[in-house]
């Protein structure tokens, strides 16, 4: 038996990954993945961008680059983020290999084995795994329909000793809960965190994928306010607005944190793919990004509405959910104590997959929820798949 490091003994394959192998069976309907629809990628634009590169640019694209990112992308992305209201000038921007790497680097920067960190329950499995791999003690704060339960957060802050190393949260189109944090909750979080020296990791992978313009106000980021006395570490990604295969994300953080993170990134992969950075840079500079995101917003909205409509038509009344207003996910609440793994087994027999609730529980226990995503299936497939999910639920939880 190989003698693995203590830090990795608790890492287990997540149900999400195991399920991916089933999700690729040719006729399986997959509501499991959190990936963009393949048919929505801007293939022609990427071809055009690559063809238009000069010989010198192509050489740069195939070469190692600076650890913190290609200067031209840092410049164009800064502009892009500034337009979103983010304080680029008073912070430092670093390109990372997906935003998961940004989260992992921040975890490495702050966590010693056993350190408590505040996370949401349910929470994004990738971040939870990154924190686990640094041997963090995950202190979970439950979510309501408008964000973290503030009373519970207050209690955790008062009772967790030593003080948590950071708080991690996902403000917009939460994975898996599908919710948006309200401005009120973000303000209350800010008030509670002030003066405690607990940085915030604000993971904003989905904010471009809103269905309704009127939500933009509510979606204002904590980083945009950059409250004094709180180090907000903002992370974002090209994965949902261009393509996850490019493996490109970023962090926007205060200078002191940036300098530590640069050293950590050097030891992980030296730099993020130059070729991806070159393409992302042109995608922003030529303003293709604005049309593209406008188009995919429309398509995901159609899929999201098809999902809501089908769920309302077919689910038994005892299953409840917040209607998504953007992003990729719906989070279904089964009757208390139900076992979504049993539902999944039935669903797979019927030819449809989703992800079980406990996958997203920091304690890996609570299983009376399920995540059903609408990102990688068209409307017709959504309408075919949802009745099968409803049948599987009824067979396990009753009519
Ligand atoms: C909430 C959240 N954050 C971060 C990521 C990481 O994305 P990437 O590493 O591709 O940028 C994902 C991916 O699904 C996500 O759902």
C-alpha cells in the first residue's frame, strides 16, 4: 500500500465525478454536469482570433509567460472588470488556471492543518475539496433563499475558536443552490466581519449569466464596495463566458495577499496557458465578449425557464425549489430525511442523471436535496428528462 500524505487521506472521489462517466453514455439525459452547452461555444470566433494572430503573437502563445498573467490580458481584463464596477486600481489582478486554482491558491495562503474556515452549506464541491486538501476544518453556515443565514453566521463567528481563517461564499447564481445573495445579506455579512481580520473569498463564476437585467443592482459584489477593514479576495472565470477548456480564471486581491499568492502560483504551474490568455485577450479587446455573453444569457434563460416550467408541471407538490434567475442550477428540496441517492439510482435506470445533495454538504451527510442543472441540455431534452426525474422521486418518496 503506498504511504500517502496525511493531507490527502481524506480526499475521496466525489459523486459528481463518478457520475460523469455515466453522464457520457450516449442516450443518458444529463442534468448532472455544471458545464456550458458544447453547442454554445464561440467556435468560429476562436478560429478567427487564432487565424488573425501575427507570427510573433503565435510564438508568445506557445511560450511560457509571466506567472501573474500576460500583460495584454491583464490590461484588457482590468478594463472589463472596471466596467463591472470592481476596484481594479486599488487591488492587484492575477490570471490563474481556472478560478478553482485561484481558490486553491488562496486556501494555501491561509490554511494550516486544522484551521477553521467558514463555508456555505450547501457549497461548491470544488472549493470544499480545495479547503479539505489543505486540511481545513470546514465550519458550515446554512443558506436561505437570499444568502447566508445571518444569525447562524453570527453564532459561528462568536463561537469558533481560533477565529476562522476566511469566509468563502458565492454571491450570484449559487452552485448548487441557484440563489442570488440579497444586498441586505451582503451588508449584514460585511457588518459582522468588520474588524475581525477574517478575509472573504468571493467566488463569482456566474454573474454574467443573469436572466433579468433588473437583478444587476441586487447582484452588486462585496468586492465592488471593497469595505474598509475586510480583505475581499474576488475570484472570477472565463469558464462560463468563453470555455472551461481554456482553463482561465483570475483573482483580484489586495497587494499583500497578491504577493504571497504569486509565490504560491510559481510553485504550482509557473504560469497559466499563454495560448488561452492570448485568445481571451483578443476576445475582450475586440468586444466579442459582449455579444457572446448576451447570446448565451438568452439561451440559458430559455433552458432555465423550460426547467422551471417542467418542474412545476411534473414534480409532486412536496418537492420545493427557488426558481433560478440565472446561472446553471436548480436545487430541489425533497421531504426532510429523504435519500436522493436512492432517487438517483431509480433515475439512472430511467436514463437521466443529476447530482445528490450530500455532494454539496461540507459534512457529506445531508442528502434530502438534489441539484438539477439545465446548462448542458436543450429545452426539448429538459422537457423529456424532468418527467423521468419526477417518476424517480415519486417511486422513492411517495406519490
Ligand atoms: C461556484 C464555482 N466556482 C468556481 C468554479 C470553477 O470554475 P473554473 O475553475 O473552471 O474557473 C465553478 C465551476 O463549476 C463553480 O461552480
